[in-house]
């Protein structure tokens, strides 16, 4: 698998301009959001720098705009562009973090179930199937609700990001477990695994050193797709008011705040974060599509 | 005095233009940003909940269409002597389930309002004893002459004794425990509307009670839906999905004014918004600060200087509010015209903080609702940013009122810094002293909403004296003096008096009262 990447990766990639554009967008967003404090013209999460007297300014090209605020300001006087960069950082962090958690849990469960089979397989996969029967957003709401009920309100507000990573990560592991189990079932009967047994390698080494690298392809594709799903889930939770605190809004929370003003003419607070979320999710999906096609020999 | 201020208030009313209501069935579909916390009339003293329930339950007295106090379940009353009041109950009144209304229901409801989990102990704070003289007469004896007993009784809703006892609802729901009891979702009052269905936070439907004793408008069914998102709420009104939106989100006033078939109805509301500061704990909660900075008057003054209430009015409230100088608005009896608000001044605030030993400010947590008051979440955010300028770091916990109220209410008062507001339903500032400003004495129904835990004994004494003073002028002076003491002590930081703004379909006639009542029996669908 990794050999193939070296030989034709660039050729395939350069023949897909859509993927290149998407990848560039993702890279730019990750850089822009990660280094938001450097790129953002204002620091929207620092209340001391916000003035309520600057509120509801339209984007820089509209009448009555203030050149300091390229995409306008919201009701609190927050710069929308800066809030998008800082909010995008939360969205990306939650998206990537939640998927990383899902991958870790899903791979552990899938490898155990697939390799050992029998009781372990039956029990683990039944649990996975039960959870699979519920929509992921419902599971995330459930975990979020449990954590909210069991933590003091101030702790919950300050730990909003890790809590969302946990809630969304715990909601998304099943798909990884299923795909890893299926791949492991195929791999464990391969000759190389038999050979490993023959030379007396410990089980853990066989699983981690020999089987795992061979099942990473589909996991990678799924992970890219799931990042987009996790970002949308985070936005949904925040839109429902269950996510980030009002003073540190993620993209979803920004859209929620902006959506309150749809009829009042203050359109920029909802439109720009909405576009950013859309572009982010579409870009992740397009890149994931390409990676899937690339890794699937039958499609070429 | 009572008459004169009531008369001045009545000018604020939006009166019905319909002369005689047509007799056919009309459904009124109304929506609000939040729901009533429960259907239990003694559990949570919150205006929206109270007045939603006032369509289902009734009291001995109530405000009529012109905001005058009139008999409701009491047909008439007389004062036997200075402290003894005799109420003659209305004949032929039945509860929604058909059982007859009698004096034992009144006695039961008073017992219930005084029980441990009640949030309405204050309504009977002045009462020494009460008894049923006969089946249709109730006697109330006050501890001392009480000039505003009738005002106090406005909030006392009457339940059916047999119904409550048979259904395990003899005591009010414990608000803090978020109990889900029978009386949270079921109601049996004598009011003009009975409950058809109730799904908390989703939908409540009411229907006109066939056996209602009084006159009503032509509303036959009420369909109430809480809609939290402002844009959804307004689009529901504009598209004709709902007939009445209250309150109307301020940013959408212009849109509704320009809309076809819809109108904006507004008048002054007797609600004063304020910020509260913990003055009773030795250590404030949810903060890394050692001790309690708010015990120092200078810190409280600093907060008042730092919060630019005028900017909040201009920007967050879009001008739909007036600056509050004290804890009641100008139409409430006991308002003190001589008081002024501490001016907005960052330097003064910083200097005061430095003097108090916090030159670099401190960090704390603020509790705030997001669906209770007009733009409450936004007011809190603005406060956070205003306080950041004097070095005070505020971690904001903004939650829907279903989570907010259980956290901050008695007996735990689980907050050290918060946004809240009060409407004296009696239109008399004594109500504010009994609930919000008086030194806490929960067993006697005083200070149940004194979440700040502030205490000014001289003001308590003045309020107590006013409570038993029959001379209206002397009484008003006492209340004004007491208010001045509270303001001087910066018990709370007053923000603004909000405007009552509703959006309605053109064909709906509504009645607005400054206390936020919405007596649906006076509404008409044309």
C-alpha cells in the first residue's frame, strides 16, 4: 500500500484539480485557524477588546461600514472574520479530536473482535450494533447531556471543547470498529499471519506490527469523511445551544447567534460562518472521496 | 393614592377595539421564547409562568381589563376591623373537573402556598391567620393593618383541595429538585381556560372552559408553543403560523412593522433588570478568588461604575428600554425620584477596585438565562466585555431558564454573580422588599428571591413599618427612603426597565398590563 503511494500518488493527485483545490482549502483553513491569533485582525474571545459600541457593523464594502471589520461585526461588537477563524479552530479541533478518539476506540474494538472472533466478537459487535441503531447525533446529545448533568455548570462551560470531543468521539467509533473488524477478518487468514504464528511472534505484535498497517487504508478514508461529519455534528450541537459557551463560539454557535438576526437585516453574522462551514465540510468530503478512489485498485 | 397610580397605568393599556365578540370558535396560536416552568401555581414565582397559569387558575382577586383590582373568586369583601378581612366567595363556580368551589379550597390553597416547597410564602407574609367562616366565606386576619393585602393576594392561585390531595399534589413542586410531579403537567383551576395537553418545552394546548362563571372574549382554544430562535419565532408570525409572539425580538420590530397583516403592540413594562452580587457567603463560589470581594461596598460600586447600562440600552436593547436608577420603575408605588445611577466611568471603577485591594481585578463566574428576559444572554455578554475593561474576568454560564432557575433559586442560591430582574406584581415596592431586597428570612416568606443575600437592616425596618402603615403618603415616604438605602448600599446594580413589545396578527385584539399579564379571556380574534 505505502509503496504504491510513492509511485503514482502525485500523478493521480495532479490529475484531479478539484482535489488539489480542496486540499489547498483544507491546508489554508487549518493554518488560518490554528494560528488564528496571528492572522485574525481582532481577538474576539478576549472580552476586554470588544466594544459594544461597534456592534452590528456591516461588511467593509457596504454603506456605514468600518474598515477595521472586513466582514462586519455581530451584536456584541465582535469582528465576524476573527470570530470565524477562532470558531473554525474549535470546529477543526473538535472534528479532528473526535475522529481521533473514534479511531482509537474503533480500531481497538475492531481488531479484538476480528482477530479473536468467538465470544469477544459476538459481544463487542452486538454492543456496536446496538449503538449503530441510534443516530450519532442522538448519542452525542446523550453523552453531552450526561456530562452536563454530572458536572458543575462552571466546569462544563470551561471544558466545553473536550466534552464535545468526548461526546462526538464516543458517538462515532462504531463505523470504525465495523470496518476494522471486516478487514481484520480478511487479514488474519492470510499466509503472512500464519507465518508470524509459525515463527512464534506474540499476538500483540502480530496485531499491531503486521495486521494494523494492512488495514489502515479504509480507516484513513473513513476518518476523512468522519471529520466532516464530526464538524457538522459539533455545529449542530452548538446550534442547539449545547456546545461552546456564548463568549467563545464555534462556527455552529456563530451560525446560531447569527440566525437570530435573519429578519433584521444583519445577514453577515450568519452567512459568512455558514459559508465557511459549508466549504470546510465539502473540502473534507472531496479529499476523502479522492483518497478512497486512489486506494481502491478496482476503481482505476 | 392606589386609585391614582392605577388610573395612570390604565393609559398604558391597549384596549380592545372590538365591541361585541362574535360567538364562533377561534383558536389563538401564541408563541414565546420560553415555556412556563410547570403548571404548578405555587412552585415558581416567575411572571411568565404566573400569568400563563392565571388563565387556568384564579385568585380571590385579580386585575381586570383596566388594571384595577377586582373580585375574582371573591365576589366581594369587607374589612371587619383594621386587621380582619372577610371575603364572600363567588357562588356557582366550578373547577374544570366539575367539582364545586368552596371555602375549603381557599384554605387548602393558602396552606399550600405556605408549605415548605412553595415559592409564594410572601403573599401571606402579613397574614396572622385565616379561616373559613362558612362554606362561602373566608376570613383573613393580618398581623398588623395591611394596606395592600388585596395586591398581595393577586398572586395567590386557588386549587381544588380534593383534586390536589387525590393526585399527590398537596404540596408545590420543589423547583430546585426539578421534580416531575402530577401538578407539573396537570391543572384543575376555575379559570377561563382548561388544559387539554401539556408537553413541557414543546406545546401546551388550552380550551375555553364551558362552565366558566365570567365573561370572556371569543378565544375558544389556545395553542402555545415555545420557540427559542428569534428568527423562527418571527417567521412563524410573519407566515401566519402563530397569531401572537411575546416578547417580540427587538431586532425584528422594524420587520414586523413593515409586514403585511401583522402589528407591533408595545407599552411600558414594570420589570427592572439588574445584576446581583453575592453578599452573604464568606467565599464566593465558582471563582478562584480568596474570600468574597463583594462584601466590600467599593467593589459593588466599581461594578456599577463599570457596567455601561446606557450602552446596553442603546445597543443590545436597541433603545427599547429606559435607564434604571433603582430597583423599581417609575410607575411603581415607592419609586424614589431623587435617586440617580452611579455613572459609567472606567477610571472610577478601577480606582475603587484598587482601593478595595483588587488593582488587577479578579475572576468569577456569572449565571445568566438565555430565554427568560428580552436579550438576556446578550446583556450578559455585554456585561462580560464591559467588566473585562476594569480587569474583572467573567466566565459566563448562559443557560435556558429550565436549567438556570433551579441552579440559582432558594435554598442553595447557587450563584455569586448573576443577571435577574423583578416585576412587583402588586405595583408596590413593598413587594420588592419582601422578595428581592429584604434580609433573608425564608421561613417568614421574606427574601426568597434575595439571591444576592444583601441586607440593610434600616431598610428592612422601614419596609416593615410601611407594611403596617395605612397613611398612604407616610407609607410611600418610608418605601422611598428604604429604596434610597438599598441603592446607596449597591445591593444590586440596576440596569434598565424593559419595554413590553409583542408582535401580533392584525386581527388579534390584546390587553397588555405593565406586569406582563396576558389575560386571554379579554383577547379577541376578529
